C-alpha cells in the first residue's frame, strides 16, 4: 500500500510543471520565499537553490549547477529588483563570463526556448525611461533605485528579445503573486493546449497551404501594412536572429513517422546484453527521425497565405481605429505589436469586441481566426471558424483551416472530410489551386495512415494541377511530399531525386520554408545511409533556417533528428539534450506525435545507459501517445520493445 502511494506521489510530481525561480538573492530573499511557497500551493513544482531537493551535482561550481537546472524546467520565472547580482564564475558556460549569474540564467532560458515570465519592481521600471533618455544625450547618471546601470541593461536585453519579452511590474509580494498566478496559468495553457478529452489527437500540422486566386493576388499594400508592425514569417523575414542557440527547436512539420531511423541506436548496450533486445532497440530508432514532409503545410499556410495576411492587416486597422477613439485596449494592443510584434493583446482586443457585439461578427471572426492561428492558439481559432461556417458553410478558406487544425490534432477522419469537401466545392478553373491543395493535404492524411499508394496518387494529382497552373511553389511542395512517400517505402534514390527537385524550385523562389524542409528530409536520407556527418550538416542547415523564420515546429523536428545523429555516435548526453529540447517545443505546440517520438528516443537513451526502468517509463508514454493519435504501427513497435524489456528483466 505504501509502495503504491509512493509511486502515485512520484507520478504526480513528474506531471507537475517545473518552475525555475530566478532572481538575485539578497534583495529578494523574503519575496522568493513567498512565491516559492505560492507556486507549490498552486500545483506547480518550484525549482530553487534554497530547496533541500534541489539537485546538486558534485564536482562543479554552484553557478553551473543552477544553469544546468534550467534545462530540466518547463517555465523560467524571473524577478528583478534593485540588484544586478554577482558575476557568473562557473566554467561550463564560458559565454556568460561577463554577466551576472541571474542574467546568465535568463539568457540560457531564452536559448532553450523555455517560456520566460518576467517581473520588475515598479520603481525600477519607471526609472528606466529616465536612464535611457540621459544615456541618449551622453549623460551617464547614477540610478536612484537600482544599484547599477547593469540592471537596466539586463531589462533591455529582455525587452529586445524576439519572444518571451513581455515584462510585468509589481509593487508588493501580494500583487506579484496575483499576477504570477495568472501568468503561470496562461503559460500552462500554451504548454498543454490539448485537453485530455480531445480525441484522437497528436498529428502534427501536415497540411498543405491553399490559396485562392483572390488570396494570392491580394493587394501588396495589405502585406506592407502587416510588416509595418509584425515580423511575419516569410521570405523577407531576414531581420530575425539566426543565432544558433544551444537549445531550441522548431519545426516545420513534415514528419516522418517511421522513416529514417532504422539504424538508430544501440549496439553495445550497457546493462543489457540480450541480443534480441539489442535488435529491438535498433527497431525503436524508427521512433526517432521525424520528417519535414516538405508540405510545410500549417506553417506555410501561416506565413505565405495572403488571405491570412490581409485579415491580419484588417485586424491592425481595426485596432488603429480604436486607438484614434482613445480605446485603452486598442492602445495597449498596438503598443505591444509595435514594440515587440506580440499579438496577444491584439487578439484579446478582437475577442472583447466580439463579446461586446461591436462590428460585423463574421469579419471579426475572420480576423480572430487569423490572429489566433498565427499565434498557435488553436482552440480560439477553431471557435471563430465554427462561427464563420455557421454563417458561410461553403467558405473554402475556413474549411481548409479547419482541416489543418484537425490534422494538427490527429483527427484524421475530420481532416479528410474537410479536404474532400473542398474537392466538392472547387469546380471552376479559378478554384484549381484549392483543388490542388486539397489533393496534397489528402495525400498527407493517407501517408500518416501508411496508405502509401493512395498518398502517392493524391500527390501526383496535386502535382499535375500545379504544373498546369505553372505554380512552382505548389510543385515544390508536391515533389517534397512525393519524396516523403518514397522514403517511407525505402526507395531512397527516388526520394532523394524528388527532394532535390523540390530544393531546386525552392531556391529559385527564395523560399526559406521549403528549403528548410527539404534540407531536413535530405538529412533523413543520409541518416538512413549512415552518412552521419552529411546528415548532421543537412539538419543544421534546416535548423538555422527554421530559427531565422521562428518556426518552432521545424526546430523541434530538427533537434530530435540531431539527437539521433549524436545517439548513433554514442554521444548520449548530447543526444538527451537534443531530445529534451525537441520534447519541450512539442509540448508547447501540443504536437502529440512529436512528443511520442521524443519520449521513445529518450527511452532509447536511458536503455543504452543501463536504466531499464526509466526506459520503460518513457516508452510507455510514447506508446500511449501513439495510441491516442492513432498510429497503430508505432504502437505495435513500441509495445514490442516494452514486452521484450519486461521479458529480459
């Protein structure tokens, strides 16, 4: 009985989101104690150096212990007061040698793409514009509230980050805790966007972009209006940082269920010499490699669909009209968009208008769907789409986006129904692009089910239409998708031929999204051939492009694929880091298939280290997620490994 209780408690602890509490110590000791207790009371697992359970590795500096702890956390909480803090003096992270340990923790959290929740004392925040104004005039003044100017440099570093750069202010520990609870709840919702009652979920966005002629040929002024404020992920998005941080992942979506991984793992297994088990682990490597089915579907739809950009431009115009009327929500929304590109408050403004019955509800819902979709707030986008389709049941744009959402959640029958509905509606010559995209999306649905002949048929139909239309962009996607089908069949030479055709067209078009996807898929080909150096080169090219474009899904896939390379080389610690980065991003995106792959890969790592109990635990997580999607061939593969592991023990 006690043993079962202990297991239940341990399982409960594992399920809690880990919140790393970062701040200077001496000026915030009392506040830290209060918020750590509050975080625990709210059902999270606080991670702080004060806690007796804080994991301390012997033989390394305490600063490095703290930085290592961030890699295992789900959320990084930063509280800034008057002190900048002591300088980092560890040895493991030499790039942080000139900044404080708290600043180093924050930078590492940004590099790892860990959600960052930041708070600054009111008096410090209010003094900041005064400091900045004087510095612009060449006057270096002594801060009144902060101990040094480095505090303001630290704040500026956060504000200028491309993501996670929203800073909340607080006066007392009471209002800090009040705001913190709401902030953590918002982050938790983003990290766990798919409720458990959503059936079968987990298929990553494998949907193909579809444009109508209206959408594609929309006025260029719409796009310019959007770019005035936002960094939309498209080919012109060169301003985004390409710094290859040690821990992010991103993704595009194309996934390879089973493809590139046979050779994956183990050869000399620590702790288990059973030959049959070794063969199983090699088979489990199929869990690992994920493909970027050059369909770039969901993200391409977001980044290149002119209709979405036009709707986003309309939402900004609506906020500008509200700003002129002095509406506080509109003012706040545009301030956030102009300063950081964050559309969170823009979406809240649109939702408030809809709730208040202001404006045409269908137009509002179109704007809400576009902004929410671009933000990855899928439930909000879906609600708006449902309301649009209640009024306009044959709206192909809304039907297509709905299909993409169903595919994202692994609801393949619903996605298929949406795409088949588009085929029924797209009868005129002007609607041929919709028909091509519907065929492409159906091909991805069939491929996910491993119905490869049917998938090939759909992609060839799409390619034929795109060739008639002379649309190189669509042809590039179709060649890439055909490559995925052939690779899944182990027709590697044919797959490589398709990928190279896709790459050539994407390079002609300057399409970074497409190039990133193809590089990732070529990496899978070289991985399957055991050409690890070339595979690593391809994956890093894909990762760099995804980081430039801010595409978390593509980053996640490539971190996972790099993990496979390191694992095959026997570099298990590096492989584990890559898999955890991929897993963290997949959790943020709600990608159950990606999560299932990475749980399986982490299980492989633990098995190779001679930790069979931990391996079993992660393989069970992998199996259960594959079962929810559903992907029965993967369920069978993972369950077979679990059975062999149990028999070996």
